[in-house]
C-alpha cells in the first residue's frame, strides 16, 4: 500500500495532472504495489536486496517518499500556494543556491534544460535538485551512521548472504570475498559519477533525438528523483556490500585462529 501510494502521489497532489496521466499513474502504482506484495509475501526474496537486514530498505523508502512528496507539494504550490508550499519552496531554493557552484551536481543538472529555458523553469529545476540532492545525502549519512556506529547488520543477528543478496551469485567466478569487494567498489564509483553523468547523457540524447523536456510537472518530479536517488542508492549498496565483505573476512579470520576451515555455504549463511 505504501509503495502504491508513493507512485501515485505526484498524480494526486499536482493539480494540473491530466486524466490520461492520472490513469496511467494509478495503473503503475497498482503494479508497483502488487510486485512489492509478491516479493514480501514470499518466504525467500527474488529481487529486493537486504530484505532481512533492516533498516536498509526502510531508509531508502522514506528518503524516496520525502523527495517525491516534497517535489509534488512544491509544484502544487505554484498553482495553490499555502504556508507549507512556500516554506518548502524557500528551503529548496536555499539548498539549491548553496549547492549550485561550478561543476557541482546541481549546476550540471541545469544542463538538462533546453538553451531557451526561462528563468522560472531554471529556478524550479534548481529547487528540485537542491531538495532531492540534500535528502539523498541525508539518506547516505543515516545509513553510514547505522553501519559505523550501530553495527549494521550484526545487531539484527547473523547475516545470511543467500537471502539478503538474491541477485548475487556466490557460486560463480572467483572467491566470494573478492567478488563482494569488486561489486562494492563498482557501485561506489558509479554512484559517485552518476549525478554528473546523467545530465550529460540526457543532453547528448537531446541533441540526437527530440529534446527531453522536464517542464512537465510529472517529468520534473520523477527525473529529479531518479537523478538524486539512484546514485545514492548505489552508494548505499556499495557501502553495504563492503560491510558484508568485512564481516566475512572477520569470520574467516576467527575460524582460522581456532584451527577450523569454513565452507562458503557456512560463511554465507551466518556472516
């Protein structure tokens, strides 16, 4: 229900949403809710990672919800202003101006706009980028705090790699520890580069085909949400996999000190 409501939020809050757009949003929200229900209803996951290692997915969901709701409320305030919309707009403007310096992600996000964009559209994209990027940074800070200070995921008990990383095949290729560290590094690098690469890619694509317009409220909300959330999510995944690799290495070290040798299955089931 929460996932379905999240997907439908822009269509519900933005007053300029057309009937066709609202219908598509409702269908997509129902599909997203159904897929999430099937995933969490099953005993073993098939797609969602770290399902049994809270609060990894909870932090991501609340950050995504904050971004979508804030952007929807800000755009709603352009037509139906209230005290809340004006407060969020001012906050977004302050954050956008603070992060908008040469070669910053917010400055590069403005490259997604066409060359003839007016001042109001530029300001709106800057506000959306400031809110989205600030929330994504807060999401990563909260998760790093969970890992470094609160001992995630060890405080929840033994970590089972098999059920928490369903897309990771521990039986193929080289040593599990090497592959976990390699994937962690790849996610961290991509997560750090994507905020800079996405605007450049969109600009190149716009030059080759019809320009991609983010002036439409729905497009603006989801584009800026993806621009900020996906890189932060990849960074979180990289940090999490690096943490799991450290736990596996520590368990192997303790086992070797006791003179025992653990199989990969034993290590992965109780890292």
